[in-house]
C-alpha cells in the first residue's frame, strides 16, 4: 500500500515520530559509484538520457543509505533542450545553452506539447524505477520552476545574480513573458507525463526565486508555480507537490496556500524554529540542514541535525538539506546525518 510510505504520510500532513529523509542531489559526484557509472556513460547528459544507467545512479544512494525517497536522475535543463535549445555541459564550469533574448528566437522554440519525443528516455527511467525501487521508497519526479529555467535560457549559463534575465524582463517584457509562458506549459505536460510513467510525487525547483524583488516575486516565482500546480492537479489530483522557492526568506510565510503546494522546501537562510512557527502550521515542510555539514561532519553536524529534527517535531516534516550536496562531501557524513535523524 503506497499510503504506508513515510514520505507520502508526511506529505498528507501526518506528524511522524521520526521524519522521513532524503537529500537533494543524493545521486552525485560525492559517491564513487556515481562517478564510475558516469564515466561509463561518457558525460552527464548521456547519463541523463540513458534509462538503464540513469536508473542505476538513482538507485545507488537508496542501496547505500536506505533513504525514504528516491529522486529521478535527470536535470532541470532537459526541458529547454526538449524545446529546441542547444545544451551542453563544460566540465568544471557547468551548463551552457543557446540563448533566447528576441521574439525570433522565442518563435523558433518548439510548442510545449512537442517535448515528449525528446524526453521519452526520462519517462523510461521513471518506469524502470517504479518497478525496481523497494516498496517503502517513494519516487519523486521533478522540474525546474519557470523563473529558474528562464534564467539559464536567457543567459545561456548559470549567473551569480541572474542579471541577464532581470535585464530582459526590464527591456522586453513581451519576449520575457512569452518565454515564461512556454516553459510553464511545457512543465505541466512534462510533470504529468512523469506521473503517468510512475512518479508518486513531483517537486518544482525555483533555485533563484530569492533574486526576485517586490511584486516580481509573486508574479514570476509564485504565480507560475501556482499555474503548474493547477495544471498537474487537474490531471493528477492525488499527486503531492513539493515547491522549493529557494531564498524566499520571510516571504516563505503563507506560501503553501499561495502556490497550492502540499509541501514547501526551505533553504538554510531561515531557521527551523522560524519555520515551525510561521510555515509548518500550513502543511508539510522539507529542509534545512546546511549542505556544508556534509563536508565538515563532526559534532556540529550532529547538533544541527538534532536541532532541526526537534524544532520541527510537532508537525509534518521531511528531513533534507537546505540545498544540494556538494561533490566534496564525505559519504560517511551522510550516514552520520541519517543515524542522527533516526536516533541511532
Ligand atoms: O537531486 C538529485 O539527485 C536529482 C538529480 C538532479 C540534478 N540536477 C542532477 C545533476 C536535480 C534535481 C537537479 C536540479 C537542478 N539542475 C537544479 C535545481 C536545483 C539546484 O541545485 O539549485 C539546477 C539549477 C540545475 C542545473 C544544473 N545542473 C547546474 C547549474 C549544474 C552544474 C553544477 C554542478 O553541480 O556541476 C548541473 C549539473 C548536475 N545536475 C549534476 C548532477 C548530479 C552534476 C553533473 C556531473 O555529474 O558532473
């Protein structure tokens, strides 16, 4: 029975004696077995589009640690690529894309409904995982939120301040809004296809939400995520949705209802105590250990982990990091965190 899965119970609003646990970027370069499979695939994108190897790396942290959830191995930038953008990864630097800054470039993108042929290997990975995962492990699918995806499509790479996207928003609102709309539509159809293939929960990553100021935060982070939640729930009303508007700070307050999400993931910019008071009364929360503890370990890892678990023990909580684990993390520290959460 899926309702016995701890992650699904927490997402439904249940307060559990021990919070279920998973970790952003749990399949990644800090694991030697990931590096070996990635070398076999050749490069990161070939790994994402190889269902056999992508499902293998998704399963690796489940086998090693027994996390309560598994997250599909893919990337938020596969959607721009499916829409027709060029995408490649430069080792040691990160993603590169062909840019969208004009009406002509926007018009040259594919319609949102045409992404499925390109993304078929991702759906196949989801299908393999739905079969292979242990009964108690929840399968999470995901996509980037429109603002975050747009920042990469406009700049053609990651940027420290999302300057090019803010620039296009100021200089050519028509193109900017058209791009946001295209990404929003594609994301709805993409997430619904992941659910059809076997994803039990979906998560929206708005990694750069924090750089939206004033009315832009509601208009370009919250409203597009609300539209996606509506579009997914219209087809899959029973699939829980986690939203991660990273860096929202005090704007996290009231955000469950604003987005319509079942769970809000929060970064380490707000304290678990603040979240217990201001956010958790509205529904499940997920977070927020600083990922640097996975590098440094020791007593500080243990005491911070305990503090977060205690602070959020009176409501629905999924334990996670505040952001993805980094390649320099020590796999032994991940085990120490899990043992601490589970009281071992
Ligand atoms: O969490 C997981 O384990 C699932 C897989 C996953 C990846 N990326 C794999 C990945 C997920 C959910 C993502 C999301 C993602 N991708 C985000 C949103 C979350 C966040 O971290 O803020 C963003 C902004 C991206 C775009 C992206 N992908 C960047 C900027 C980079 C380069 C940075 C880096 O860490 O190298 C990637 C590459 C990437 N995506 C890796 C992994 C495991 C590293 C690739 C490698 O093996 O070299």
